[in-house]
C-alpha cells in the first residue's frame, strides 16, 4: 500500500454546521479538534508505506481514531462504526458527513505497521506535544511513577498442562506444514494424548502418576524434535517447533537416554522461563504473595495542582523485571522529550543509593521516595549497634566503632556487573574482649561492615534521615494520586489485561491507553471540571472535628 496526500487540513463546512447544531455545548472529540487542531500529520508515518500500490487510509486519521478508540474503550469494529456514524468523530477527523469510513481490519493492520516501523511511541508523543503547545504541559515541577501487573491474554497453565499444550501446539502446526511426515512418525497413542486441549484433559491425581505422565510427554516431544533434526531440519524454522525445543531444554533433561522432568529447583529463573506456548514473551512475575503470567506496566504522570495530570511516560516490561531497573530509563526518556521533573515521587521499589545520586547528577532530578531501611539484625532488633552508630573517616579510610576502636581493614570491591562497595573489618582481638560485644556482632572474628561508596552512602543516609521528618512526609503525600491513575486505567480501560499476544503489541496497547487517558483529562480541563476529591463514606463524615 502507498501513502497519498489527503489534503484534509480543515473540517468541512457542512460537518461544522451539523456538529455545532447537534452539540451546542461541545463534546470531547469536538473540543480535541477545536483546541489542539489536527494532532497528527501523514508525513510522520510516511516510512510505513511504499511508494507504489493501492492508496492507504491516511495514517494521521488512523492514529487519531486509535486514540479516540482507546479513550472510549471501543473494539476495532465499534471504532470503525463510530467513524461512519458519529458526527463528533467526523468533526474531529475532518471528514465529510457522507464519508463511508473504512473496514475495521485497517486498524489492526495500522497497529502492526506502527510496531514494524518502531513508531508506536509517535502516537503517544504527539498528544504530549499538542498539550505542550497548548500550554498545559511543561518541564520541571512534580511527577510520580508507579507500576502494576498485566495479565497475558493466554490462559494460565500448571506445569503439566504447559508441557502438554506446548507439544500439542507444535503438533498442530506440523500437521499443517508437513502432514505426511507427521503421520509417519506419530504413534497411535498421541491422538488420545494431544487431540484435545490440555485444560479439557483429565490428568492423574496422584503426584507419582502425574510425574510419570510428564515424563511420557517429554519422551514424545523428544521423539518429534529428534525426527525434525534427523529428517526434516527445515521444520525447525517453524516458530512453534523452535519454541518447543526451548521449552524442552527448560523443562526436561536427558540422562542415559531417558527423558525426565526437571525438579522445580532445577528450573531456569523466571526472567527467561516460558509460561505459555502461545505467547513466548510472557513471563511469570511475583510480588509478595501474588504471582501472575504476563507483563508489568509503569506509568509516570504530572501532579501539579494548577494543570491537568497528564501521563508523560509509559513503559511495558516482562513481569519479573524489578521496578528499580526502570528508574534510569524513565529519566532518559523524559530527558529526550524535555519533560524531566524537578521532583520525581516514587515508592521504595524505584530507589537505591546509585539512583539517588545518579538522578541528581545526570538529570538534575530529585528522587523522592522511602529509602529501604538497614537490613542488619542490629538495626532491625532496635537495641544493637547499627551502621549509623559508627563514625566513618572517608579521607583516611578508617571507621571508629562506638567503643572508639579503629578498623584495621578497608577494601574496595567493584565486582563486574555488581554493586561497588567498601568492606571494613575490625580487629578480632579487640572485639572479643569488648564489653558490648553481644550488642555489636555475633561473629568471633570481629565486626565487619559493608557500605557503599562515599557519595552513595551519604545520599542513602541523608534520605533515611529526611523521610522521618514531617516536611518530607507532606511532600511525599502527592505520590498517592498515581494509584488513582492506575485504578482509572484498570477499571475504565482494561489496563491490567493485555488485548494482544507479545510484548510489542501489549506495549502499544498501553501507549494508546495512556493517550486516551490524557485525552479524557484534557477534556476535563477544557470543561473546567475539578479533580474529584477522595470519597468519604456517610459514617466517616460523622467524625467530630478536633
């Protein structure tokens, strides 16, 4: 398909006349066009189309339709119908009232083109640029970030169901690609084991029988993989067959020719372990007592009292990625957009000593959040000598304990890929005869300290002291509002459930969802609708005023 200039820069006169008559007070789509104008330009998406071929639907129009679609939570069919039938949408899109629209499948194709052309951020960024042009978004101020889990669109399977379904999926693909070859190697029992879906199959209830069944599935899968390698190596290029091979490497091991199920302790880490044969990018995440299969989304928004709270950054990752790994990436992305905040409010998951110093030095951002408390037993017990009780002389590389004993060892440890620390030891002879030995250490070889380098250590200690003050707590209260944004995304826009398979499509869904939320919030600003206060129950309202 090729891109042709549309030339639609203004709303047709008849569309304007009818829209003003039907919506004399305006509506979100009409206000979008009136205030921001044509948000998207076809030239921004020119790289997605060839120079020859049938003319494509204008990508600027499709981009705006996608934002309106996610703002209202519509399916592709409903969005295409809205383009044909709704006057407010025709006004926002600059279409004639008689325009027939397009087939709903064009929206899916447009999303695929955005991902292939690496332009999925462009749709989200264009809304931010339009808001900035209208004076509703600026650099500096406060922003806040939080994350939530996202369930993959595929079913949750236990381990036995997972390996069975992985083999079944590969057999179905092979039955289409090489039916005669598969019929020759398939054993008669396979049709009973793998014809029905795994969730419709009754597996043995006893653990020993289930393990034996899993070993049998492993042997059948190995038969298929061995036959592919020996007689039809071209079949390995099929994604389902290659995924089966990788799953078998993770789930099984071969000992003396026997295929056996791996013990749970022998499985690879969650960051690389597959959890579904139908979404090879979904992973298993765990947070406290909850676990899920899918992804994680991080939302960053402004929180100034005199401006709409707009989402400025969206990041979608696999589920096991810690929040802390995203802090620097968020700052780098905001720096490229010239939207860095002066204060960045986050929870404890986004903070460590390196980030406290790095955020300020590299981007001039104050990272504001609860620093994690010391983990030593002395600090947690509350009656021992913790790190804060020792006097550190950084210039002379010495530490003085509460009993005025000097350290006798100071070593810097910079492991590759690890955390740079300083390891300090006190003389064992002095510690053994110390009158407060039991309050300081349980070791017979003397007290040992492990601290971060000077800048990181001082930043961490300062943060721990600051967060105990009332002033810091008042500043940090503004972070709580981001949970309302996540609640809005979950309840109104289905943020916590992926519509599509794979990380790229899920990420595009989150970008369009955030763009839709921004559009709704801009409309509230144009309507001068104030932010809703925290709800108070009828009973709580009876609380006497102190």
